[in-house]
């Protein structure tokens, strides 16, 4: 709600805003007739005794604090960019770390450009051991670190969560790309047990305490030093595992803790980007499959991706920095109600993850919730599609399945639906011919139909191309041990046994 951040919340002013859209408006210009019923302000009308008939409220508008707390710069990164990298440093991540190291120069150059040479970087690694000493415990790079940059906690199962802040946000300077790159280059010197520093850690069960590391960044002001108040605040997490908390197990409690961290990030204006196979980690709660890392990213306005490619890191930063950072607080927020005059309707829909090819999309599992700004229940050509409800991150280019029969394709960088597609079944057929010749025709063509069987049946639609853009022409065709007749618009009108 558009109210002062301090002072008295007056019911009359709430009524004035609900009726006129004016907080603290002139009482003569915007008069309020008592009495005032809070129920009517929230729900519209005057059924509970209000002296005015309040308008119905648009409940599709987004509540605070989703879009109102990040920095108010016209471009979010124009006042600086602080990026913290949190890397899963367990045995399975060796090749990933090498990929990140190889692309570090390009990523830093990209950050430098987006921030107009006003950036700060920090770097953390997360591991789990059976002792308080990490594999790299004797490395000079580690022993020289202040105690405040080393976290070692013995969890409930006896395992130690080992988290190290190798590079801090500098407190008196910016643009620490050189020192960041130097320490990043030292990572993954060898496997645990080898004396070449800085050795890759161990990890034990599949879950890893990346959530513990996240908590140290967003809840502590000294582990990597705090984010600058006016800077854009981004965390990039790279992991192939689900969260574990302090007990080396992925449980409902860990999922709930990630949601708490997401709320903290939203409150502080921190966007989280999660890269790696860990985003596929899920847990079923009350019959619903939940993906903690994906939800963390989408709820904070960040993105997630299964790849570790540093070009995706750059793309994520670009999307976040190019979004308009000016957010107008919505009237009637989550604490009081909803905005009656919000113009930004957004509709949720179910989809599969993006697939770069249509055939792959048709085989995908629908397990995501995305959003579009169109008028229908599913996106149409020209609609814009988003990963998150507050519309800060558009869907990437590719194919998205929304039902067993098809979906839509996004091209470009604006998340706009360029076309729809059908999921069709291929089958062998003859060319079109006369009815008396169809049963002896040569089967030497590949066509496509939208039915559920191997061959088309009555009322199925048949096409000459896999994209479903060209209907088969009217006529008789041979397929299998019979023939079928195609009528207007590719509809199969009849099937015959030869």
C-alpha cells in the first residue's frame, strides 16, 4: 500500500486511496462519507455499513513487498553492482569449477560493463567433512585467511559444514576483479588428499550445505562483508545438489528454510541466480513436488538453469541489470488487501522447462509454473512470458510444452511468443490418390497426425510437416493395412480396411 514508512496509518486515508487512488489527498477534493468499514475497503461495495460504495478491487495485482523494495535506480546496476559467488566445492564439481575459471575473465568484463566500472565481487566455497579441517586446511591461501572468513560447524549427524570466504567485498574500493580471479584460479588444484592446493573438497551424501552458505551471506554482515545499500545485489550459486542444512539430509525443513532465505532476500533486494543440476532436486510436500533452488531464484527475481556455462551467468546478469529498477508500491498490499486500479494483469500457467528443439519439448514433463500477460489461460502469439510473477525475468528463447498436444515458442530476448507448435506423431503413408488405387499405392512418405495412436483415425488432423503448418490435401492415402480419407483442413473423415 502506498503509505508512509513511518507515522500513523489512518483509516480515512486508506478509504481515500481505495476510492480515489489518492493517499493523503485533499479532503475537499476527495471527500469520504463515514462510516468506514475495513471489509468494504478490501472487498468493494458497502455491504458492511460503509457510507460509500467502494469499487471492486483487482485481486490479480501483485502485493508488496515483491516489487517495491529493490533499489530505485532507473537501471538497477547504474548505482553499482555487488555479486557474490557461492560454489559447491565437493568432489562432483571439479569440471564445473574449471568451466567457471575458464570463463571468469569474460564474466568480470561483463560485470564491469554492466556496472559502469563500479562493481565488487566476493567468492565462497561450500563443503562438508567428517572433521573440522578441510582438505585444503594446510594451504597457505587458507591458513592466511582471518578466522572470520572460515566457518566450520559440526552438524547433528557429526558432519562438519565447511564454508570459506576466499574473497570479500572490499570495503574501501571497488573493481576487485584481479584479486577475485587470482583466488578463483587457485581453486580445484587437485582432489582431496593430494597436496596440490587448493584441493577440491569431499562432500558425503548427495545433499550439500549450500543453504547454510547462503544464510551466512544474507544474514551476516561480516562473512563476505555486506552488500552496498544502493548497489544492485546479486548472488550466483553453482551446485549439483539439493540443500542439506546442518544434517547432511534433504528434508522438508531444509525446503522451508530456503523459503525463509528467499523472503530475506526479497526484503533486502537481493536477487539469487542458481546454476547447475541442483535445480532439478525436488521434494514432495503434501502431494506437491517442490523445487527449492528454482523457487529461491524465481521468488527473488533471479533465474535458474541446469547449465554451468559462464555465458549463462553473463546473460543472467544482463537480464537483471537491464530490467527497470523503478518499482511503484501497489496500493492495498499483502498486509491490507489488493490494488483496485492496477493495470498489470498477469496469468500463471503450467509448462515444461525450455527445450531448444520442438521434438525434445514434446517429450518433456510439465512441472513448472510460469506467467504471461495475455488474456487467455495459456500464452498466445504476441504475449510476453515470464519466469516470475513480478515480471522481472522473461522466458528464454526455446520451446515450451503446455499440454500433451503442444505449446509455444519464444524467440529473441523479450520473452515474446513467436509461434505455437503441435506435438505430432509421425507415420508412414502413401501419396494422395483415387479411392480404387489407395490400397495398392506405395508407402514412401512420412506424414504427421495429432492423434494418440500410431496411425491416424477418424477426426485426427494430418499434416505433411512436423511443425503442423501444412494440412494434407484432400484425397485417399494408404497407411498400415488400410487406407484413410482426408477431408477439408486435414481432418480424417474415414478409415477403411484394404
